[in-house]
C-alpha cells in the first residue's frame, strides 16, 4: 500500500470522512452512465450555485452601513469571495466548447445531416448548390432564456484586406489567361484549350462575386483593378469587417431572416438604394439554437465543401480547424459505391494534421456514409455476393409467391364480381291487380327476394374478404420490398465500411516509420446515415426500408458525437464538480450550527497565523515539485533529437518540387504535365491552396508539400510525447502532491493541538473536507499537461505559414516572368529551392516548432505555480470561514448577528438539499443496442386493417 494511502487511512479511523457521492465514485461505470451521473450532479450544483449567489448577494447588499469590524462578524469578505467564485464557475460552464468539424465534398449532405442531428429542419441551407457550402457555419447552444431570442445569429463579414487579396490574385490569373488567348488559335494545342477552360472555370466564382455584389459585368471587371472595384459601392464598403446580429422566437421566421446571408438571395442594406447578395463577403456565420445535442458545450462547424466555389473559404475553414476536437468526414454512399473515392476522403494534409493533434483514431474521427437511401438502379446487382445472399434470395422468392397469390385472389374476386352481375334483378313486368293482391303472390315474392338477397350478400361478403386478403398480401409484398431495400442498404454499408477501414490501414502502413510503432489506431468509426429517411419518419411518412428513425442512423451518429465529446467534456465536468464541492464545503463550515456549543474566545489573527504558516509551507513544497515536473516535461521535447539531415531534407524537397510539374502528382505512374496556366495559378497564390476546376478537380498546396517533409518526419515522436508521455507524468506527480498535502494537514493538526487545543476536534473534522482541494490541484495538473498538446494544435498550420513566408520572395520573382518559355524558366527558378532555401527551411521548421513548444512549456510552470497559489488561498479561506463560525466576534452587534444567523440557515438548507440530491441520483436508463448501431434485421410494420374492404366501394350489408 502506498505511503499516502496508509497515512490517510490512519486519519480516517479517527475522523468521520467526507461522504462519497456517486458522481465521484463511478470510475468503473460505462461512460454513458458516468456522464449521466456527472451531468446530473453538475446541474444540481449549478442550480444550488445560482440560489446561493442570489441569497448571499441579496443579504450583503442590505448591509451597506456596516463597518469592517461589524462586517467581519458576518464574514462579509469571505462570502463575497465565494459569490465571485460561484459566478466564475457558472461562466466557465457556459463558455466550455468542444467542436465537431464536418468535412466532405460539395453535395455530400453535410448540412442536411446537421439539421437532422440538431432536429432543426432547414436551419442550414441545403437547396442552393452554389451557395450552400460557401459560408462556414458554426452552430452552438443558445444559453439565452429570453423566449424572443430562442434563435440567434451573428454574421461576420470579411475584411477589406481579405477581399483585396482575393481580387489581386484574380487579376493576375486574368492576365495569364488573356496572354494565352491572344496567341494564334491555330497554334493552341488540346492541352492549351483544356487549360483555358480550366482557367475560365477558376475565374468564374470571382467574376460572379463581382457581378453579384457590385453589379459589375465581366467585361467591365477585366478593365478595372482591385481598388476601383472595392470603392465602387459605399454600401458594400460599410460591411467590411463588421458583424450583424439577428434573433427571433420562431424558427421559420428566423430562417427567412438569416438564409439570405447564407445563400444567393438578395437583401437590402442601409445606405444603399438597391439590394444585393452578400454571401461572398461573409467570413462565417454563428448560429445559436436550443438543441439537446449542443447543451453540454458541443459546437458543430459546417466547413465549406472540398469542391466549393470560393477558394477563399478554405482559409476560413483552416482557421477553425485548430479548434476542432472531433471530425466527421462525409462520403455520399452512391458515389462511394460507384467510384474509388475512399482514398480521397481524407487528404494527406488533413491526415497529418489529425495525427499531430492526436485525433486520428476511432474516438475522434468518424467517416459518415451519407445518403444511404439513394440506392440507384444498379446497386443491387453490383452488391458483392448478391446471388449468395440468402436473406435477399428469400425475400425475392417470398415476393414472387406473394405476387402469384395476389393474382390468384384477384382472379377469384373478378369471378365473384361476374357472379354478382348474374344475380337476377326483381321483375319490372306489371302484375294484374288481383294476382298482386293474392296471398300466393306475396309468399312467392318474399321467398324470391330472400333468396336473391342471401346469394348477393354471400357473394359480397366473400368479395370483401378477398379484398381484405389482397390488401394484406399487398402490404406483405410492400414489406418484403422494404426488407429487400434494407438488405441492399445494409450490405452496401458493410462493403463500404470494409473498404474504408482497409484504406485507413493502408495509410497507417504507408506512414509507419522503420523501428517505430504507429501511435495512431488502425481504424476509425464509420456511421451510415440517411437524413432524408430521418426527416420522413419525423413527419410520419417513413421511406421504404426505413420504418423508424433508428434505421436512418441519425440517432446513432448523435450518440457517437456525444460519446466522442466526453474525452474533453468529462474532465471539464469533473473539475467543475470538484471546485463546486470545495466552495460548498467552505460555506457549509460557515453555516454549520452546533447546538449547545459555546463560541470559543480565541484571537482570530493568532489562529490564522498558524494556517498562514502551514499554507505557505504547502505552497513552497508544491512549487518545488512543480519545478521537477516542468524539467521532466522539457526532457520529453520531441524535437530534442532531430530525425532528418540537411541532405535528406534537400532530396525530399527536390522530389516534392519535381512533382509540381505534373497535373496529377498523387497518382502513381501519371505522366501528364501541368499546363502553364495552372502552374502560374499556383505561383500567383505563392504556393497556397489552389483548386483546379477541370473535370477531375485537383487541389494543390505547394507550401504544404514542403512543410510536410519535416512534419511527417516528427509526427510519431510528436504525437507520442504530447498525447501520451507528457500527460502520463500526472500520475507520479499526483502521488507526491498527495503526500505533500497530507504532511501539511498533519502539521496543521499538530500545531493546533499544541497552541489551540480547543479547536483540535473541530479542525480534525474539517480536515477531511480539505481532500477535495487536493483533488482540485490534481485536476489542474492534468489540465496543465494536456493543455500543452491543445495549445500546440496550430503547429501544423503555423509551420505551413513559415514555409510560405520563406518562399514568398522566389514566388514573387516567378510572378514577374513573361513571354515565351516562361514555364520552363519558372520551373528552373523553383528548382533552386532545395539548394537556395533548403538549410533555411529546415532550420526554421525546427526553430518554429521548438518555439511553439517552449511557449507552452513556459506557460506550464506559470499555470502550475498559480495552482499552488490557489491551493494555499483555498486552504486559508476554508479555515477562515470555520473560525468565523466558531469564534466569539471581536465586537458585538445584535442586528449583524441576527442577519448572519438567518443567512446561515438559508445557506445551510440549500447545501443540505444539494448534498441530498447528490446522494440520491436519478434513475439511469440503460442505452439500447440500436442507440449505438443500425438495426441488423428489418422489423416489418404491422398491417392496419382499419380501412380494409373500403377500396372496392362496397358498403357492409346489414
């Protein structure tokens, strides 16, 4: 048994220990149950905190006339500090965010799926192909309880400099295209014509932006420059760098209000006599809604599609990618089944970034197979082993049998219909009056009528029964068809899952370095969904093959997102609960009433001197241990041993630059050269992101190609150090901090026993409540160590910027090249990069990455020392409130004493109620299997015979 456990065990035998609540003793429970208990406990703590803030603040506000001496009777300063801490905890809970990023090609169904996950139909625009993905949208929980602000939005407009840079690049591309167009058409090759088409397509979005926003035609725009366009409209200029806010109580009205800022609709603006579309000017939009999925601080970022019409949006997406903790990659099922696109789902850039941030694993990365309801005519025959699929063949056989039965029943009903027509009708020939009145005629007529009605009724009943049976068989046939659709969807899902997992494993094998273990998992989570099927079920009109929302996959994806968020949310909730508990224990010690116990006539300052002395020793001991921890962390710096030589770097750099000559550098064996226009489009962007608009779109990022040389070389050691080895240092550190803490408690009890024995029993009891301060210190140690990796998330993006800044002069020089042979001269110029910039690029890479780490390590010691200071303050503050309750006040003031007693009762009652609710948590509902994955079998919808027999229009006969 560790020394700390033995010492603490000895103290526990003599002191009644603090009760352990279920939220603090549930580490062995499944994650869903743990989070249920902790979230519920946090809700109780937050409500109690609000109650205490209200009562204490109200009580203190009615004591303005009390001087310091009288205020000390109540403990005004200590109470005010508690209120401040409670307000801070509330704000920390509201401000916590963990973001989920949605990535995917344009048209992959991201926005529709997000609407379904939020249960907010049409919140994010999905209908306009041009604009739907052009604006990055961030959705967060709306904490505003004003019913008139149930839906809230903030629209952030791009700055003038961003628009100016886009226009400057645009005009460079226009000049290069016009140079090629001015050449003799007879000399243009097919590659030239393709390049012109590609260039025209690449220029089209900016042309449309100029026309849409400023109303300037293409011909006029080509004769202008950036400044002329920017200053052509004062109304547009007023929007640059601004933020507009909207709110409404109803979703439908809110959507009408906000959608023009996210699609191509025109809206009016102050200072302008005409309306114009503003979506090209928008940097991003923030939406705040009251969705249960977002309640715990979850935020969803709907990034622009990879095939988006605006290149500038990629920069916006990258800006928020550093904040993403969980990533959803959307792949439309129909395209994934028909094309080999699994390797294109996650680019090398995204993969490397995910690995460096520690998020390339099944807990943080999910491939969403979207639009699984779109089967297509050829899906079923192309399913692997469809002939051998017993379930599918059984359904086909059953359907054929049902169709045959229906035809037979219909034929039988048709025969009955014929028989009904043959039943003789009453004779219309007039009878002699004498015979009509005779008794024999009446008896004869009655018998004939009864017989006729009896035969007709029997035929009609039989016809109704046949109709009901036909309806039943038609329903079974429909359910059989639905089951076949379900089987096809299920089989395709399994096929795509296997394909994607295989591709991920190939990626891992390709990036695994010799002599090193691959630190990332060999699999990712995969969830098939159909947002359309989910919405159909919500409206009570389910799609065939999707009888309920569970079959749509949306509830399962929402559950996965919640569980993925727990890796960040659970430590946050635990930390808040521990801090609430520390505060509540302080207030409980102050409000505790010991009936019959006489107040102690001791000097407050003298007793606090003991606590101050022990607290100072506690802080000093902690700081000494924290300095050791900081040295241990620095020793784990992944860049301490550089893994790449200058010669090796230059060779890899030369290979990357040579790949720039090719149109498809990622395709092994492809020899198709990049056209001059495309080559200079990359140069005009100074090696930044450029997306070709050719039939097979390609995204180029030359700066990343160079940056990746160093990043790929260090990714394993970087990930191991920041995400495994450094956080693991918290274990030994926490053990030693616990020993330091226990030594301080023992020293305190010893000092009190010798100098103020009257207080010994009281302080011995209170010492057990201080353990949660120790727990709070441990939380902060863990947070400080994990913050190193969190704050270093921008290393990937920042290193790419370093490469960009280093290579900017040579790209600027290449932009000036003109005339015949400029492509060859540009290629020759860029080929000098390995020799001319190789040493600088390599050294700057490690210098910048080291700077990022050192910035975080410097902050680490500061964070740890602040933790020691806070622990000392909490140690003193707790005993200060204890003394305020048990010592005779220095001055006598009946009004103050009465108010204190009243406030003590209110605070004590609130805390007792909180502890009672913590002791008796609510009933936990065990999640069902279908909450985590799609149903494996189709459960047919029952037949409803309430309308049976009405289709043939035959009313029942009485």
